[in-house]
């Protein structure tokens, strides 16, 4: 089985994502903010790894924004993934968008 294929088939409107690694960030002034810094409710970017047959707005490999408090985690082939419903996604940043727009829908 190729490494890019997961041994799972998503049902209905479910989306399986791989969250971006938490790392330090920089403020607009260039100050380093460590990943462990306490912040208010913060949304998380992730990459879509698998889709159910009723998902309409996202495609594989899209980057999506979701609330980490609304998640269910699962481990497949030794890697942690997050299982969401399509309605739990807040935005999509899709490189497939044409005419120079960012592809970020809020």
C-alpha cells in the first residue's frame, strides 16, 4: 500500500485532517512567540487527508481552518489525525483557486 493512502474510507460528511505542527510564531514586530504560550481560543490549520462521499466544499490536500476544541482524534499507521464534520470547518485555503485570489473563504 502506498504511503500516501490511508487504510480508511470516510463516510458521509466526514473529513480526516492532519494538523500542522505547532511551532513558534512571530508577531508583526518580529517578536518570537513560543508554541507553549497561552493564547485565547485559537483556530488551527490542517491538511485534508481523506473525505467522505458527501463532502462538497473541500478536496484532498486543501488546507482548512478548524477549532481544535471541536475535534476527535484517531491514530492510523502510527500518526495522529483529526476527524471532523465538514460543517466544523471554518475556512479553506485552496491553491486551486484561480485569478490571483488567496482562496481563503471566511
